[in-house]
């Protein structure tokens, strides 16, 4: 998940601006929450809704609610993009891709696919067509699955299981044992959030250049600025160049 939502996020900031990216990313998370909560709230007591009975409609209603939130967040992010970048008509499509695209995954796909073909370029029609049909390449579907499909499925499964565990007692164990399990799980979630906010905790503090332990500690717990620590846009822009090294992304012109 961090590959698509955090890795190389500076590319998105450069393309569409920080507000547009933040609005859409938060909107996507909110759409998952709304869709799953609405769907599970409308279901009956059964663990899995059967679309052949009335309670099966809950899944469709939940999906519609989440989709409406997602579309709304996309519209707001586009307005933020237009306000910040003031693009011309030829740059609108690139702006849409800057908001909804999987740029970190494209970076990884470029590194993987250029082992087979050194001039392979993401979003190039011929290269992407080859990646879809040839097994030695990683296709554009890889990014879609990681960024949208898999998180949606995992969130649905997680909240379905959580709902069943809360409405019933897992394994019939008393609540005092259940609480221990919930605390362990909450701790795991807290660690994930901390790494997302303070990604430097995953880096050896000696690489910070700070000479003292206090300086290294302060460097570790400082959140990374929206533009990232060091972003070389000249280097990053190569993943949006065609075979003749002509930039096709207007954000990097």
C-alpha cells in the first residue's frame, strides 16, 4: 500500500499540487469507510450477505455510497489542481493521471521492465500493450490492483470479520481475553500510522548527518515535508519520457 500512496508522492505533488493529492487520498480512504460501514450496517445478522435475499442489497447500497464519496473527492481535487496549477486544455488529462495514478508503482515497473527492454516507458502505448500480453513484463494492471482493487477487498474483509467478532464472541472466549487481542491489533495499526507520519523511523539515524544523539532523534521524529526530503525532479521525470527521451509529461517541462 505504501508503494502507491507514499512512495514517489513528490511526483504527484509536482504534477497537480499538494492540496489535490491530499484531498483525493483522504477522500479515497473516506469512501472505503463509508462504503463498508453503510453496507455492513444494512446487512442482517448473517456474516456474509446473500444477494439472493433482501439483505444482499446492502452491498450494492454500500458500494454506491462509497463511490459517491470517491467521485466527490475527485471533483474537489480537480478543482484544487486547476486552482493551483492553472493548466491548459492539453494538460487536463495529465492532471487526472497525476491525481488518480500509481506513480510509485510506475517507478518500480520501469526498473523491472527495463531489465528486459532498456527503453521501456510507462504510459507508452506499445510498451504498455506488450506488458499486458507478455509475461516477462509488469503491466499497468499491477498498479490498479495494488492501489484500488486489493485495498477495497481487504477493507471489506477486515470490517466484515471485525463486525462478526464484535457482535459475537470470537471462539466463545470471555471478553477479558478478547480485549487483549483487540489491544494487540490496535498497537499494530498505531505502528503503521506512525511509520506513515514519521517514515524516518525506518532509516538508520546515522544517515541523517547529525552528529549528536539528540540531533539524530529529532531528525527521526520530524515528519517529512509534503515535498519529501530530497526530490530530484529531473531524475524522476525520466519515467515519463518516450523512447527518444522526449518528455511527454507537461509537469516536467
